[in-house]
C-alpha cells in the first residue's frame, strides 16, 4: 500500500470513505497504489461482503464512479468536487502519460477481442505503445489457479507498470488483492469495470447528458436487460433506504468478525458542525469548507449541518428549521461527541445561540468558532439582557476559538470568559506548492478579493487608484473580485474614466481565485472592519505583498514594511502612496511577497486540523479546566 504523505479530503457515504479528488489533482498524485471506483452497486455489496469491505479499507484511492453518489454527496451536504469514473480516469491517465516512456500498461478483462482492440486504438491515438500487452480471460478464471498463474506470468513478462483490470465487481477488486504481491513490476492497479469494452468501441457508453443527470443505470438496463435488471431495480434500490437512514443519523456500520476495527472505525470523534451553507459566499463558509473537505476521516467523523442560506426570508427559515430537525435527530440518537459552531454577528448569533441552548440541554460539549468582524459593534448596541444571554451562551462552551489575540482579549473581557477557555486559531489556508516568478513585469497587477462595498474599502481603493500619476497608472491595473455593491463600483469606475485599468469580475470560485492570485503581483484590502480575512491569508500563501489596514487580527499577520504596507482605513492618499511604492520598487515588492508566504506557512490546513483534533480530544476526554491553553493555540512562529 502506498504511504500517504498528506491527509486527504474524503466523503463518507454509508460505511465507505471516498476520496474527494478532482481529476487533474488525481493524475498528478497517482504514482503507485490500488485505485478502486465505487458505485451504488458496490456500496450495497459493502453492507454484507466483509472481504470486499476490508479490501476497500486497504485501497489507496477510492473514487466517486457514479453520478448517483455525486448527487448523494450533495444531499448529505458533503459534496464531491468531481465524479471520476473508471471510464473517465483510464483514458485521461493514458493521455496524461502519453509522453512518459516509463508508463507501460497491461489490459486485463473485457469481452473477447476487446482488450486487443482497445490497445490498438489507444496506442494509435497516442502515437506510442503505451498498452504493451492485453488479455481477455475466460469465464471463471478467478477460480482456476493455473489460469491465474498464467495471467500473472504474462503480466510479469510484459514488465508493465500499470495493471488495468476490467471484469465484473467484486471479481476485479478481489483478484487484485489476492495476486498483487506476485506482480513484481506493477506499481499501479486500476479496477476499471466496463472501460475496456468502451475503449474498444464494442460496447457503447451512455451519452454524456444521460450520465450527468444520473440515468446511466437506465441506459445500461436497456442495453443489457437480462444481466442488469435485477441489480439495478431490486438490489440497488436498498441504497436509497440506507442513505435516508444515514441522513437521519440512524445508519449503523455493519461490522463483520472478519473485519474488526478497520482503520476508519478506530477511536473516531463524532463532530457535528453548524454554520452557513458550504455553498455560501464569504470567508466563514470558506473556512468551513477547508475544515470539512480536509478532515481526517480515520480520526474524526465530521457532519456539517447548514443553518443559513442566502435567499428569501422563507428560504432562510426553511433552512434553519431543517437544521433544528437534523440537530435533534443527531442528539437524540447519541451520534455526537462535539458540537462545533460557527458564529459571526446579528442573525448568526441568534441562530447559533438557539442551537447552542439545545446542545446545552443535551449536555453536548461545544466549541464556538467566532468570525464576526463587527461583533463588538453588534454586542455593544444590544440591550443588557441580550448581552447577558450571549455571554451565557459563550460561557457554556468548552472552548471559544478567536481569530487573533486582540479578539481573544475582547471575548474574555466582554463575555466574562475564563482565559483558558479562549484559544487563538488564525484562519487556515491551503498552501500552493509553488508560486510563479514575478520579476521584470511590465504591468503591476493589483487584486482585491472580497465583498464590494465601503466596509472592505473597495470605493476607497478605486479613488486611490485614480490618484496615481499618469505614468504609473499606465504601469498598473486592478482587478476587483466579489459580489456586493457592484453597480455602484461600476458607476464610480466610469466617472473616474478607469474602465481600461480596473476590472470587476464578480464572485469567483476557488479555481478562478487561484488563477487570479497566481497572475497578480500585489494584494490590496483597505478594510474598515475585519476579523482575520481568509482572502488575505490566501493571497499571502500565493506569495503576494499586501496593502491593508491595521484592524482586527490583521496586524498579527501583516507587519508594516516587512511583508506589506499598513494604511489607515479611509486614508486614500496613503493607499495611493503605498501603491506607488510597490509599482516603483520591484525588489521591495518581491521581498515582501516572499515574507508573506513564509508568514502563513504555519497556517496550512493539515497543521490546523492537528490542533483542532487536540481540542476535540480534550473536550471529549477531560474537562476544559484541566487543559493548558498553550497546547492548543495555533499561531505562526
């Protein structure tokens, strides 16, 4: 089995944790190991086939092969990033390694003549002999010792690095594990089902639109009714009932005596996370997604329940009522060790406060994760009774997570909290492995990420850009990415005649964000109020110097003249001067960018999860007053 060097994001569906990869990421990381492609039929089998369950636990890569599983993951609020079926993975893998002479593939399986035909088509398409050998074994070969020995000998003689086996499941998975130790040269094992027949053109794959709407099973029934009707219409229907039970917290993992204590069932802490929808825009949802998608399933079972979605009042009410129902279900069935609550200000405090009261009634330990950049203003404006209620809620929590030392001191003083119950955990960030070279650029690209409006200083930034001297203005451009008061920003840009220098690109996804940060030279966020903006940390991870304001937790991450320039909120002249300086002084710009990246390296999501796990453990194992606060504080050195 391949030795993992990092913790992967997974999605739990029934008793299987499936890797949450995108195809491009998988192709770059797949160097060795066993690749299995679970679908609905596999999940049903895993409820009773202890051997197959054990094999899946040992697999190095488990990929979402089915659009039904993809839809199910969204229904369970832990969405897959992408469906990667065997039929998509295998041709993509061949294309990816088209110029890599070290990759030699053996095709095993398919109907008579299919592997030879598939090899001919693939090799011709790629312009080299990447498929070095192929063989369609006879029916029942897996029970014939001599037939298996002959196949093993053929594979070894071919010196193949990759074995792609395409026979019915669970034959292919069990054959791999029974014989992989005898295959001396093979490093990558792929179980790819009907892919060999598809590649040979001897079995027609369902149209893309049919697969995308989750009806590939119906297409296959019409193609092979006698073989598949019972599987899809009788056996696999049970999957829907099992998923309904999982949603209600009633699903129990079937454990066979032959599979005692599989890796993903040992000493796991069951966490329910409550906060805004993972699909919502903003920094709080961004942090939630990092925590959910990068959790360690072998140690923690993390279930996210959305308490808020943007939309009409009726929609928001529906989401919150559904959250209440799910929380009661989880608490009543005892499927919770820790409740992790994400809170900002205003309506967020009311929603999370009510859920925290329910958790208190059920005696569930709570970790309150604070995000609100204007919580202090909101709290001050409340009547005394409201302040007491919020303080009482916070006091019931085993821990309160603050985004900076300044916020920690505030919560201790404002809410009357014990100092050892409030820990500092700067927002986590994904660290890109490499950043682009940014020397000798003709145009210095400034970027702003956040909600367009006065609080984030977007209008101040546009006015400051307008005040740049003409020669420097021609050497710079500015991209603003975010939602909010976009029309007002457009009007201001037109009034100042900056349409050719400033772009508004709207709200962007993670991939677009990384692309923009990789192409930019300076990050700028002249906010009036902040907690600790995750967009700032993401930009620093991409090696960008920053121009920002010394508010909230920012001064604990950005040091003036070292990794950025700090300006006074609303001071347009200072913003302009800071931009001028970084346009003119390339060595300073590059040095600040390097220091920015070094500053946030300790905040990588894997280290963050280790600290968070220690908090969860301390909450479950011993009372909080026995915990040394310094042991669970996550700070850059």
